[in-house]
C-alpha cells in the first residue's frame, strides 16, 4: 500500500506527489470514510436513542451494530497503518518486540470488542425474555417496557426470567446468564462493567470459547462460533509471526555460521603466510597477537587482506609499533640518529611500506635521490652503471636485510642551509639499485624528511627558549 503522497511508477520507482488537490482527492476516495467512522462517537449518540426506544425489536439489533461502527474501522485503520510501516521500513518489520506488541494489541482490542458484544447481547436476551413473558401474560402490553412508560405490573417477569434460579425450559439465557447473575448488566459502576466484560472476552478468546455452554438460540451460537474463529485466527497470526521470526533467525544463524566458517578457513590459509612473515621479521609475541586480532577483524568485515603485504591492512597504531621494531635498529646505524630517540620516532612515523618484485629498478644512477630505502627483507644490488659490462658484476654490492640506502639525502636535509634545502636541489644518486629477490622495506620521502627537520628545529627552538627563560629567572634571583 502506497502512502497518500506517493504514486507508483514503472520499474518500482516512487514519485512524490506535491499537488494538494491530488492528495486530497486520493484520500477522500480511499480512507476518508474509515477515518470518519473511527473518530466520530457514533455509539455514544446511538445507544441512548436505542435504550429510549427499547420496545422495538429492530432497535435492539442496532445496539450491537453500534459497536461495529466504532471498532471495525479502527481495527482496519490500525492494520492498514501497520502494513504501511512494514512496507516502507523492512528493518522496522524485523524487530521482534514490535510484532509481538502489535499482536498483543490486537488481542486486547479483540477482547474488549467481544466483551462489549457479550454485554449488549446479555441485555438483548434479558429484554427478549421479558417480551416472551409478556406474550404469556394476559393484559400485558409490549410497549409497557418502554423506558418512558411507567404503567403496568411487571412482577411476573421475576418468575419467568429469574437469573438466580433459572428455568431453561421457560427461557435459556445460555452464555449470557453469567452477565446477568454477576450483576454486571444491572450495575451502574462503569469500571466494574468494563473490567468484567474485558476479562470475559480475554478469557474466552484465549481458550477459543471451548468452555462456553450455549443455548439453541441461533444468534448466540453464531456469536460463539465467531468468537472461536476469531481467537483461532489471532492465535494462527501469532504462530505465523513466531514461525517467521524463528525461520529468519535460523537463516541468520546459518549465514553467521557460514560466514564464521569462511573467516576461519580464510584465517587459517592466510594465517600461515602472516605467521611466516612475523617469524621472518622476528616480531615479539605481543605484536603477533595484535596482528592476528587485526586480521580476524578485517576478515570478519568481509574485507580483503593480502597476507604477503599485511602492513597495508593493519591499524595505524599497530603499523607504528611494527615500524619502530623493524626500523629503529637500521636508523641507529646512522651517526646523526643513533642517540636521538625523539628524532628516531618522528622519522618512523613518516616511513611508508614498499614492496618490490625481482629484477625491479629502485633508483637509477644520475637521477634525483628523492627518498631513502630501509630494507627489512630481500636483497638489492647496488652498482654503478658507468662501468663496462665485463666489470659490472665485480663492482656490484649487496644491500640486504637491516641495511639502508640514501645517506646523501639525510645529509642534505640536516646539514645544508635552510635556503638550499628544497626539492629542486635534491642530491643525485651515484649508483643504481636493482632488486635481486623480492624486497620488503620502508621508504622515507624527501618531502617527509623536510617535515621531520622542521619539527625538530621547532622543538629545539622551543627548548632553547625555555632554557633561556629559566636562566633569566635564575640570574634575577641571584642579583636580588
């Protein structure tokens, strides 16, 4: 069911209607009558009129019809609204407690309506008994039971229509005898009437009317049959919702199991490669556990994880720990960095993982040296290309795990003056680097190295300013 301000198009597209007259016309032709019947207090207006003209048999039937005019439109409107919510929000329809609450609400409404019918039918059966007794009494007039008619002696109805000692041979009240004997019909206490009738409806709706002992009165039997059918339908509706929920939960569990199995299988297959990578890099156990946990979390999110390049997928903090563990020993080999822990950590923050295949050029002789290379796995050949082919192999050097290349770039960044330290004046690579095997490592770009130098300079300037301030304070105190 579409909402009032939406119109269906082809291919399931919904167009929003903004024309006020179109919306009003569609509403008037669809739900206007239901809403009027649900809102207007028709029973409150009709019931006093019916009671004032209770002598007419046809008016007694309107007493029960008044309930239909009040509750049937309300229930239909509730169901239509519920269907609209379900159709527009699939996530909302899967909330179990919402469906359970709606089913319970229908049960409450149905119990109240059935209790009201039982109450009005009880009044009708008592009046019918009066009419039968009047026919058998000489001189009794039917209109003497009218509310505004006070003439006549009606003591004979106490014997013929007695509810304390009922005579089923004369008149059988059937399932309505309980309402008369309990005093619910004669009572003027509305809370008492409402509570007792509601309880009667709820009790018999839950038991599908199995304990009802009916008379041979046809409308009474119809009412009992409808009560049983209605209770059965509500029960089946509840069971259907429960079955749907259990089926969806079963499917969800199966999907979760399948996903978990796939994750475990993927984790096992990739875990071997990752564990091999961890062992090759000699990472501590604490970092190993964090890597496995990160990998499981990534696979659980159905994301790709390259076991040969795990650093690309790990969290930022974990990558920082691994970079510190792998690169700090290499960085300490540089005289400029060996005793500066703060500078080491700053450089590690800017390191980026790199991967090279076999026989791949990393740097070429004569080209600008725009990065430093720190090798953690593999072998790189370092050689000058200006030599003849026959002497090339004898001049080649191996750069292996734990080595680095690009010392000239570090000297350029820290020793040159600030005016000459720019990317247009980068040092030139004096040799060519070519991978001999697959290589893993980290690279530090010239631009990132400049950022490190600037931060280091700022930190030193700040520290010097603090020291000068302390010295000035100390000199002032000594002068005093």
